[in-house]
């Protein structure tokens, strides 16, 4: 039975090569696209779920609206993160992350560093699952020795 089905399918594919190629390519593209969408959706819904308190961590977005347009952005003012816990009792703590470019000078050498990220001092308290408790207390306490 399977041998007859296989030979009939092979005969059909050999007679209608263009149609068969288009059908097989369409099915392959459809399956690939569906799998990519499922992978993307899974990653979007699992973002930052590795934190033990993921349901209590939030990212602030600003939405600006004018008469002609509106747009959203994640960066907020520098003072916002520092003042939120003071003015809203439900917010326990906040951590700000700032990307920047820096120029460092050591003796007669000058270094230009792009894409440097500076963070608040409580940054490691937000990464409980990534750092051990003992390491979090001491990881930034030592000074670099040149």
C-alpha cells in the first residue's frame, strides 16, 4: 500500500515539477515562518522571568503626545529614578542604567571608551538570581590595581 502511494506521488512530482516545487517551497516557508513566530512570542513572554520577583519588577516608559504625533521611549529623566521611592510608598527601590561614552586618562595615556554603562549602587540587588549573596556584597568593594 505504501509502495503504491510512494510511486504515485513520485510520478505526480515528476510530471508537474514546477507546481510540485512551488507547493513544497510554500509549505517549507510557511512552517519556517510559523516556527519563527512561535519562538519570538515565547521569548517575548519569557523576558526577565529568571528573576525570583519578576512580577514586582517594572520598566518605566514615557509616552509623549502632541497635536500631530505621539511616541514612546524608555529613557526617562535622571532624577526620576531617585525620586520615585521617596514620593510613591509602593515603590521599594529603583535602579537607573545610563549608557554613555567616556574619556579616561591615566598618567600620559588617554583612553576613549564607547558604550560604557553606569548604574546605581543597588544594581546587583536587582540581580539576585545571577549573583550569590556573598559575591554581591564584595564584587565592587575592591579597587582595581594598575
